[in-house]
C-alpha cells in the first residue's frame, strides 16, 4: 500500500501531530512486514545450507580422490617426499602430514614402507625427551618394513658428554637394530660415544657414508669395511695433529671398492700430495675424488720414490679450497698420474708469476687427462703464455670457471705478463685458430673491470661460431662504469646466450622470459 506522504519525502515538510500518529502507525506495520521477511530469509538460508551440505556430501562420495586406486595415491605420496634431504619428524611435512588428511589416506601412508625409508634425527633433540621420542623413532623404522634406509644423525654437542646420562646407549641400540638395512648414512659431528656404540654393527648393503669428526673417532667405525660401500665422505677436524695422514691411511675401508671419495679438512692444512697419491694407488676403482691438499716442496726427495700410477675410471677430480698447493707440485702430480677418463677438474693453487711454474697443466691435453670437459681454475696461477698453452690443449672443454681473475705482480716481465679477464675473453673469442671450440659455459668470479666492447665482441663471435655456447656469467668486484644495456642483454638472449652480470653483495642482472606474460623481466 502506497503511503499518503510519499510526495513529502526528502522535502522540508513538517507533519502535524495527527499526521505523526498516522506515520508511526504506518512504520509499525511496515516493521512487522520486514520482520516477517527476515524470518522467511532465515528459513530459506537454513534450507539452502541444508541442501548445499547434502550436495557437497554426496559430491564427496563420487570425488576423484576417493575413487583413486591406492597404488596411485602411493605414487602421489612418494612425490611429496623431500628429494635433497631425508624426511624429518614434523607434522608439517611428508610423510607425517599425509597421515592427517583422512583415515583412508592415513592407512595408505602407514602401509607404504618406502615413505618411511628416510629419516633425519637430531640426536640432542631426541635425547631431551627420550621417553616419547625414542619410541617414535622405533615406530618410524618399523613402518619402513624391509626397505633400505637413508639416515642422517646430527650429534651436535654430544662429543663432550661423559658417561651415559641421556640414554645414548639405548638410542644407539635402537639405531643398530636397523643397521642391516642402512643404505645411505650421514653421521654429523660424530662423538666418541656414538662411534663406540656403532663400531661393530652389521651393514651389509651400505652404499653411501658420510661423517664429520676426528680421524681417531672415525677409525673406530669397523663397519666401514663392508664390501658394499661405494661412496665415502669424511669431514675431518684434527687441529694441528701431525699424524693426520697416517691416521687417514689407517682407516677401516676397503679402498679398492670405493668409487667416490671425499676428504674435507676443517683445520688448517689438508692431505699432502703424497698421501693423495697413496690413496689413488689404493682406490683404482675411483670415479670421483675430492680433497684439500696441503703444501708440498717441489724439491722434496720423496718425489724420487713415487711411482707412476693409473686411475683408469676417474672422471672427476676436485681440489677443495683453501689450498696452498704449488703449481709445479701439481704439475709433478699430473706427470705421475694417468687419468684417461677425467672430464671434470676443479683446482686452486698458489699464485705464480714465472713461466716455469705456470706450465703445470700442460699434461691435461695429453695422455694424463685428454677428455676434460669441465675445468675450474684460479687465474692467479697463470701467466699469459701458460694459459694459452693450457686452454689450447683442451679441445673438448665445455664448461670453464675462472676465479680470482684480478692478478697483481709487482715486477712484470715480457715472459711473465699476468693474465687478466680481458685477455682471457680475447683468448676465447673465435678466430683463425679457435681455442676451446666446444665451449658452452664461461663463468668469471671476483672479476675486475672489462671493457664493454670486449664483452660484446666475445658473446657475438661465440654465438656466431657455435650455437652450443649458451651462458656467460661474470661476478665483478665492483660496479662497472661501462655496462651492457638491457637491450644488449636481451639481444644476446634472443641468440640463445644467457648473460648474467653480478656485483659482489648485489643482486644479479640477468634477463628471463616469464611463462605467463611472455615478456622479458629484469631481475
């Protein structure tokens, strides 16, 4: 019903007392109508919610996840597992989070042993509440069934615990009970107590082992004699112990069974070159070897008694930094060791400013190691002539990383002119006699300034010479005054060459195309 006062709405009209009574009666009537509509809306909303719940519940009955076969669910679960580390006992990550979705999926997760075949154990954390956490670890191992186990034990701080106040022995018995299924094991900051508890366990299928401790502690691990051990990594902290080398050679390993061996020494120094030669002579099946190497006097009489040897399967040789190895000493090493399959060589040597010291890699392109594809060197170990000779001897080189490109020599002679990044780029720029014709990637670290025209010439000529060259990465020590523009970097990318320019402590300048917009973005 239309109000008699509609024409007066939104005006300055002032109703009389009688008109006010009429308006109030009309408001009361309309308020009741509004209340009735609100109640009707509530009833309809409740009906809607009931129907919606009914529909959703029935949709769940026919949902794809509910109908997925258990074997498909298992594959999805396995894809959720971490790939670069072992699983942790956290309800925020797989596999535990997979048990919190629904009862059916929890049953599948608990019945899939491969989900529980890896575990990271912070030993201190477990032993802070052993009554609750040790049974959880035992249950984890039980769920892994007969699967080979990948295990990480972090024992930080326990090296200094005396006696057994925290129940270490009970925990070690728990670990030892699963040792027959150990496939990959890492023991970080291994204490003497832990080493004693695990010394004589049975590890018949152990393939990969890594540990950090002193050599004296590592020598207690008798289970390392297992014939199945394929990959061994040791991070040794022996302070100033002069017996390090004898201790290393006395470790309980079947050397001739190893394919991958790494020795990292956290205290100053490293293994001597003679010890490395002894290790290589014992490990004739090695595919990769990494170690820090300490100083060797080039005039040392011990060289006279060293016999030449061959490591026929060695593909990767990495000399870790810090390294105080003399270039000529490594040259002697190359003369003595034949590595016919070597394809990756990373090394750092002391600076040298004489031609006699710098030709130490000349043997790389000969019978010593003719197949180098991946090379990392320090520029400070070369003069111009020696660098040219070395790179010219590596026709199969695909990836080159050069660090410490800033070289300073107080007195420079014609025959011992130090190398610099511009000389290196000019050397690698294709010409009548192209050096490293198969080069695909070049990385320069700690680099001094490079003229823009040198960079442009190198990239353009490399791209014209071979479509295989795909990446140039440079880490400058400071910002350049003459930089490549964004358009120039984009033009290189269009030709298939990714150019990344970094400055120390700054974000890299590189160009990438986004999959969503198809437009290049600078980062």
